């Protein structure tokens, strides 16, 4: 009975995570494709920027961890980016009205990608502080690659709390692990911390202090 | 007799591929060095941008496939980049007249690099669709790194058919493989598809549609 | 007796190298953080740019050599970057007066990172010419990543002798190795060559020739 219950719970979890994974990948790709459209990129360029935003962080993580790249064994992520491109081409004029939805989707993706990044890192036998860095990389590095490709100063270095939400989630993950909570709870707490931090930071315009330059 | 014939054919193929490899590497390096010169780079900077253009795509491919970097075991590629730098320094004033020659050389290189990228990927046991991506990366990612280093928006995201030629070549490679054609024919067909697509696209100014932004 | 002497000498060398490592990492991080401050980055962005400058070169080297990333097994480097950020926040107004000190620290770091990069490469069984490239990468690639992240044309491609100092150090390393000098001497000679080249080049404004563009 226990085993059966576990399998059912596991199956349900997989499906749920798959849905979140789709939502997150889709939202990340949309954010890249929309910015590419402001620079008059063609469809190919937009697709590449979308893919870089969606899978760039995880790719850097996997290269740094020296494990096989996650998207090479599952066409899901690149198909998802293709659907995002189609979506932008077709619903271009309505995207602005979907702003809030995509913000929530993006925050959900950020939460999932952070948890996945930390979990994968500790499974490689690396310490938790490396996990926090890799979780943040998984969540936020795609946006940095996106901004480098469209030749802009990376947004997350100047605006709002974005990567910091991943770091706070990572700290929650670390605390939960150190006090011995079960993985499922640890993952949920970490993801919730990322999501809530991100939403609260945007709602109340919470920013990190700007580093003042020497002339100021 | 058969074995001898095969060896002769193989020997001839190697030499032929070496020549194409030189032409392609040289043309890619020249393209990087020329763009570096428009930004007042010094000789070192120009060399680095030339090398990044010539070997950057293959380097990313090898890192992603987790195989030893191709240029570390053969100084050929970096010597070739050095010759390209010398060429630009000496024949600077005549480069504009060699425009057509270098365009053809570049297209030849693009074709070879695509075939090599796909072949190397499937030899790693990865599926053909990853091969198409890695072939395109091998051919086109060097140009993206070049444009990031000179702080410009990557050209191939906005102009003409470039990376799309690699993708079309990759589709031809896939079709040939699936219908069971011999490798030599598959490689030639793939390379020809890349070369012809590129030349035709430039001759008839064929572009992908630009992604319109939300304000348009 | 000999063994004891060796251990003492080795212990002293470790400590000395640790100090230089700290000085170099600190100076590299400071250079990244200061440039980030001119672009109104927040504290997180400044930290990331500082870390990329300090450990980016070694990270690319380790990825290319396919060895575990050096900073993942020792929090020293990221703590050091944090101290550099604190330093800039607190002593912002006095940084300009410390200009000469940081220049010397930076040159010391450049020398050490070059030696470490070459040594690590030949320990991977790669030839010395790859070592020179990896040594230069270790010393100079962090600065390139820094400039890409703040969306500027990489400084080392246009100004003064910087990466060339690493290459000259690498040539000295190669010559010393080929004539069979002991490792300790080889390392010192290589480091000294990098440091002296860098200091002399800045003192006497020695530059590489700029590559003239076709219109000139």
C-alpha cells in the first residue's frame, strides 16, 4: 500500500512539475522574444533569444556541474520555445493585456528553476552554498544572456529584486535541509520563498540599494 | 583492391576537407578581424575577435557535448587566424575588392562547419535534432560571439539567411540519414544545401520576416 | 632534514601564494565593482560583475580543460569578492587615492593567475602553447566578461598591454621549461615577466599598434 501511495504521489508530482516547467519555460521564452522584437530581430533571432532566456541558465548550470545538458535529452524545451514564438507572432497586439499573467508565470518559473538548480547541484555532491549559486544561475542567468544578445545592460543588475529572490529561496532551502526537513517540504518552502519574494518586491517596488559611483 | 581504393578515396577526402577547413577558418577569422578594425582594436584584440569568430562556434559545441576542444590538439586553427591577421594588416586596402571571394569562402566554411558539427554530435550518441542545433551552433555561434565582443547586436539575428542555411542543411542531413543514404553522400548533400541556400539568399536578398513589436 | 626543509619551504610557499591569491582576487573584484558603479548597478549586480571579473577567467579555463571549477571547492573566492564589495561601499570616496595600490595589486594578480593557468593546463597533459592561451585566459578573460556585462567594448582589446603581458609570461614559462629549469624558478620567472611587462607598459604608455580599418 505504502509503495502504491508513493508511486501515485510521485506520479502526481511529476505531472504537476511538468505543468509548472511548461509555464515557466514558456514565460521565460516570451520575455526573450518580446525584447528581441523591440530590436527588429527576425523570427530566427527571436527564437534564439527566447531559447537562450528559457534554457540558458540551466545550460550554464549543467556545463559548470559537468553533467549532460538537460534540453538535449528532451525536445520539450525547444518545442515550448517554438510555441512561445508562435504565440508572440499571433497574439502580438494582446500581449500587453496579458502582462500580469506573464509576470505570475515568470515568477512561478523562477521558483521552479531555482529549486531544480539547487537540487541538481547537491545531487552532484557539492555543498549547499554552491547549490544557492547554481539555483540562482538557473533562474536568473538566462535573462543576463538575453540582455547580452540584444546588446543591453542586464536588467537584473539594476532593477527590482529578481536574482535576490532566488538567493532568499536558496537560504530557505539550506535552513530546511540543515534542520532535517523532508525534501518535498524543503522544495515547496524554497519555491514559495522565491515566488513570494518576487511578487512582494514588485508589488511594493522593493529594490536593492544602487552602488554609488565615486563621483557622486 | 577495394581496401586500397577506399584508402585512396579517404586520403583524397582528408586533403580536400583540410583545404576547405583552412578556407573556412581563414574566411571566418577575416570577418572577425575586419569588424574589429572598425572599432579601433589593437592587433591583439583583432586576433582574439578573429579567433573567436573562427573557432568560437566549435568551442561551444565541444563544451556542450563535453568532448575535448578541437583546437587544443591541433595548432592549425590558431595559426590560420594569425595568417588572417597578417593578411588584413598587409592587404587592408585591397580587402574590399576581395569581397566576393571572401563571401564564397565564408559560405564554404559555413557548409563544412555545419556538417562537422552534426557528424560530431551524432557520434556522441545524441539524436539528429540535437545534431541540427549543434551544426548550426558550429557554423553560426562564432559570429554571435564576434558581435558580442565588438559590442554590436548580433548580425545574424537581423540580416539575411545565415543560420537558417545551417538548419536547412541539417534537415537535408536528417532526411538523407533516415532514408539510409551512405555518410559521404549525406555529408555532401548537407554541405551543398547550406552553401546553395546561403548563396541564393544573398543573391536574391531573401530574409526571414522581422518580428514586429507590440507598438507597430 | 631535506624533507623537513622541503615541507617548510612548501608551507611557506602555500601561505605566500594564498596572500597573493587574496590580493589578486580582491583587486580584480574591485575593478569589476567600480565599473559596475558607473552604470548604476545595485549591490547584487555589482557583486556579480566583481565575481565575474575575479573568477570568470579561471572558470572559462576550468570549463575548457574539463576539470571541476576551482571556486566550487573553496568559498574563499566568493567571500573575497564580498569583502571587495564592502570595501567599495565603505571607502568609495577614497578609492581614487588608492589607484596606484590597486594597479600594483591587479598586476600581481595577473602574474599569479597566469602562472596558475599555465601550470593547471600542462598538468592536464596539454601542450605548452595551449598553456599560454589558458594562462592568458585565466588572467585576462575575467575583464572581458566584465566589459560584456556592463555593455562596453572590452578594454583589453584597445588599451595598453594587458593580455600581452600574460603571453610574454607564457613564453618565458615555455623557454624555462624547455631548457629544463626547476618548476619553482619557472613559475617565478613567468610571474615576474608578466608583472614587469605590465608595469613597464603602463609607465611608458606602450601600446600594441591599432589595426587600421579599410577606410583609413
